[in-house]
């Protein structure tokens, strides 16, 4: 049975997301960054998740990885509210003479509303086959009734990556906060919670949060970070849900 910890308006589970997602009630928005399956790609010794997780080496055969991620997305989609959305962070993966696009990870029948861009400002490449990438994507998968609460949130954010001291594949809190600040809803979630960055952003925005993480040490870090965020309280004023309708009148 998964460990469950409640901190303020955050509910955190230490366990496998595929076991826990089907048990959740309604979620309004997911913001998540799954493993990128870099362990089996060129230069696999550089995959930080290989040494970062005791039970996962990030090197699944590609077809198994695609099947797993499609099941994860389907499970998230199944508990979304009628006006909900999934913000799915991923990126194109260079593989020899080709590039694998993350769109293949989205199950058939789930619409891609938009592709949002995180400009990291820097990047690296260890072969001469590809230009140096300096961006990642946040693929927006949205239900028909999903709407933004404001009209001034751009589809691109420029912010440097974090140092990764808490987690081998961390991202800055401003990334989920930027996009989720324009999302209507009360309950945000992340089934690949890691060190809890999405949870911190959700608390700062005054939302409830559900997080799932399989690795005990990262789960404990997430609990501590989210506990600190709860103690600080809401840092950003919520946007009124009717603002978007008012702006169009």
C-alpha cells in the first residue's frame, strides 16, 4: 500500500502512479515531467536517472516506453475534470541519425491543444549529428471545455534550468507556475512528482495539490519542500475565473 502524507492542502503519495491515479477523484490540471528514457540512448552513461533511482534505470526499449507513457497519460486523462488539461513536459530526443518526437507518447484520441516552449538559454550536445538543443516542450493536452483565465500568458518562457541538487532531473518552480497561473481550477497534480516542484508552484498559487513519487528519498524531499511552501502560504493572487469572459465583452 502506498504511503500517504497530507500537508496542508497537499496530498502526497509514495508509490507507483499507475496504481494511484485510478483511485483519485477529479483533478483540474496536471503538470508533469516523466522520465525521458535517456538511459538507452547514445551516451547512456550521462543519464542522471540511472543512478538517481534505485528501481528505475531510464532505459526501457522504446516501444515499451511509448506504451508506458501512453498508459500514464490515459490514466491522467481519465480523472481530469470536464474543463481540465494536462501540461506534459518532454522534448525531442536525438537518436543516431533521427529524432524521436514526444508526440508519439500521446494516445490516439487525446487532442494536443498546443505546444508550449521552455527556452533554457543553454544546452549541450555530445555528437556532431545534431544542432545543440536549448529548449524543452510542454505539450498541452486539453479537454474541450478547457479555457485560460487570462490573455497575457505567452506560450514561451525563458528561464535557466535549476542546478539539480535535490533531484537529477529537476526544473525551476517558475516553469509550472508560469503556465498553471493561467489555468482555471482548484486541484493540481503531478504523478511524477520528483522533489515536489509542481507542488510548490501549486501551493504558491493557492491551489490544492496531489503528488505521486515512487522513490522514497525524493518523496521525503518533496514533503519537506511542500511543507515549507505551505508554511509560507499563498504568494500569488488567483485570477478570477470570470476574467476571461469579461475581457471579451
